[in-house]
C-alpha cells in the first residue's frame, strides 16, 4: 500500500468517526470500511480526536451553563430590584397613609379637646353664676339672722342686768367693803409682826456682838496677863510665832525667782552682804507689818553679836 493511499484511508476513517460525510474529491474513497493495522495507530488517533471533541463539547456545555447561570442571576437581580422597588413604594404609600391618618386623628382629638374644654368652661361659668346667686341669698339670710341675734343679745343683756348683774354688783360692793376692812386689820397685824421680828433680830445681833466683844476682850486680857507674867520670854515667843508670816510676806515678791546669785570676788564681801540684809530686815518688817523688831531684846542681841 502506497503512502498516498494510506493517508487517504486515515482521513476516511477520521471522517467516518466524527460523522463527516464529505471527503476531499481529490482522494478516491476506499471500497473497504474495515481497516486494521498492527500498531493500533488508527485506533489511538481516533480516541485522541474523540477526547478532544468531548472536551470541547464539555467546555461548550460549561460555558453555556455559565452563561445561562449569569443570565438567570441577572434576571433574578432584575426581578428582586423590581420587587424591592415595588415594596419600597408600597411601604412609602403605607407610611404616608399612616402619617395622614395620624394627622387626621390629631386634628380630630384637638377639635374634640377644644370642644370639651369649651363645654367645661361654659359649665364652670354657669356653676359660678349659680354659686354667686346662692352666696347672695346666704348673705341676705345671714344679715337677717345677725339682726335677730343682736336683738336677742340686747334682750338677754337687759334681762341679765335686771336679774343678775345689779344684785351681783351690790353683793360685790358689799364684799369689797368687808375685804377692805379686813385688809386694814391684816395690814396692821403684819406691820406689828414685822416690827417685832426686826426688834428680835436686832436684839439677837446685839447680843451676838456683845458676846463676841466680851470674848475678844477676855482673850486680850488673858494675853496681856500672860505677857506680863512671862515677860521677855512671852514676847520672844510672840515674835517667833510671827516670824514665818513676816518671812512669807517679805519673800512674796521673790516667789517666781528660781535662785539668787551674789557675785563677789572676795569671800568677806558675801558675809558683809548677809549682815547688811539682816540689818535691813527690821526696817522691812516694820514697813510691812508695823512691828519694830529693833526694840525686841533677843533680836538686838542677835544683830549686835553678828
């Protein structure tokens, strides 16, 4: 079999497999429909071609389905847009209707409230007029009642004056006169009692003063006798007894002084200062208490010895 014939057979078998009825007129159609080769070349070539055709067919189907899905999605979107627009218009219409209904209801309620208020105001005015007329009637009735009560009071007062007040005034005058007489007696008795009380108090105070004076005089007399009996010893005891009091009065100005420091470079001057203080002590005591210590023999001996 020549090369040209083999090529023609291959083309014929391909056309037969893919369903192509016409062939190139330059190639003579074979007379046999069955072609066999040992290497299965023709069979493999047909399968490849069939797979390519099937692939192209699948791609075409996928593209068609894709285009159909896209178109379907577009149609659904258009439908949803139309539905949404319709729903929006319906919602707007419904909202507008509700707003109009609310406005109408508000206007109706306003008119109703105004009518009710006007009715209540008119009713209140009518009630006020009725009440004013009732008050006027009550005022007239009250004036008449007051006039009647005033006349009754005048009558009662006159009756009381005739039956009670005049006799009571007479009795009161009588009791007043009796009380004034009794008061005069009581005043005299009270004055006498006060005078007696004052006299008793004066006598008691005089007795007390007299007793105190006698006791003090007796005390002074006994002291004088004791001083005369004991002589110088008694006077010395009296001075010693008074010395603490004298010292406290002398030291009173120095009560807030913590210490007294005598500055001297010579020990003899300290002794001289002490002697000077002792020598000035009688003068200070005499100025403070009126007692002259220089006339007491004991102190004279002490100061002269120093």
